[in-house]
C-alpha cells in the first residue's frame, strides 16, 4: 500500500518535471537580458557596485518556480511558452529585488547558502541594487520586441498591482513586528500573507503568462483564482517548514520565525486558543528574540498543544482543494491542467 508521503511525491512529479524542463530556458533568457553598464567611462565601477551584484544574486536563484509559472500560464491557454519569457524574467527580477531588500529588513545572514547581499556589499549599495531590480521589471516588458503595445500595457498593470500588493503585505509584516503587535488575528494574517506572497508567488505569474499566450478573460481570471489559493498555501507551508520542517535542510533559518516574532498562521492561531500561563509563556517566547534551541522547541511544543500546527497544515490543504475546484471550471489544455494540479500539491507538500 502506498504511504501518504509516496502519494504526495507522485502527485508533485509532473510539476517537478516541468520545473526541470523549463529551468534552462528561463536561466538562458535571464543571462541574455541581464543589465550591464552602457557608459564607457563608468562601466567598470557600475558593474562593481550595481549591475554585477544584481546578476550575482539573480543567477544564484532557486527552482525558478515563479518564472516557470509564467511559461505554464502561456501553455495552459494554448500559447507558446517562449512568448512569456519577458514576463517571466520581470517577475524573477522582482523576486531578486524583494529578497535583497527583505534581507536588510530582517537582518538576515544567509540567502541561498551565501552571505546576504547587504553583508557583502553594505546596506546602501544593497538597497540600490534592489532598486535596480525593481526598475528592471518594467524595462524588461517595455523592451520586449515581440509584445504588442496592448499586451505590454496589460502586463504592466498586472506587474504594478502585484508589486503594490506585495509591499502592502510586507508593510503589515514589518509594522506588526516593529510595534510588537500581538493583537493580530487569523484574518489579519491571511490578508497580510495573501498580499505579501500569493499575488507574486502564484496568481500573477500565471495571469501574465496567460496574457502573453493570448488567453481569454475567463481563462485569465480562472488562473488568477487558482493561483491566489495556491500562493497562500505556499506561504503557510513556508511557515510550517520553518517551525517543524527538516532542521538540516533549513540550516540557520530553522525556527527563525520564532526568534523574529513572525506573525504566522501557526502563531496567531495558537495565541488565540491558549489560555492562562501557556498563552503568556508563548507570547514571551515570541517576543523575546530567543535563539536558545530549547526555548525554540518549547515554543513549538506550545503551538502544537494549541493545535496551531495541525490547523495551519489543514488550512493549506483546504486551500489547495479549493484551488483545484477553481481549475475544474477553467478551459485549459489537458497536459497543462495536469501540471497545474501537480503544482498545487507541490506547493503544500514540498519539504524544503
């Protein structure tokens, strides 16, 4: 009899295979369009302080999940994946910019196994490098030779809205932490996480790809709904992995959400359901910036006792089921549908 983990692994297989297949295409295009200095007099210094650090960060990217979703969105509506490469590159470039800035805000140490950009280049240079990434998201669309003006405008609107929603979510996440706000409820968390993650990790990549592929309004909006639920599930799974995932795979990031007092679904649910001394103890641990492994383990124990871990896991799986129901009403190609369904399982069952 197949175990639950083996079934999950099999269901993710189509999307993992898709990521493997399109990654060389994405990375080849990213190399092709990587920005470089054009001024002969200042080229060396601009490469050293601006263009080089952005490319060093971008080329070290992970699975390229977000740009792959752009290509998949185009294929799903019967378009050519290559037509979506400018949109895919724009979203990956925004990802680079957002992470460079996030690491400064979170005072991170490592990103993708290497020291964060601000630690190697300094805060000021790193902020500017991230700014370059944001500027380039729109330049990539404007300079794409094969997109019509109408498509460029639609893509620019989607991209601008995605970036706005992302920084709104980030504002809540950072602001709650700065002001030590623990009057945050489950609905507050879901609103923040949807804005911070779901738009740019699920919905908008698929939507921009579908627009590039010539999708109908019904196809575009159906993929948007599917992507929003999957994107939120992706964030909740990230929260879970940080707390109860593989400590070796997480490395120095393991349980840093507790140290940083992150308002995760697990944390806010647990605080709402714990009473008395246990509530006060968990709140103290989440507010105390502790790095003591024993105290971190105690915080997780309290959240598990409150049912927060189980609730978050089931909520993510419910989101995936809802996403799949949205997809059942969308007219997409059969092979792409299978890959999208696999993607939904991948988002909520991945182990790293």
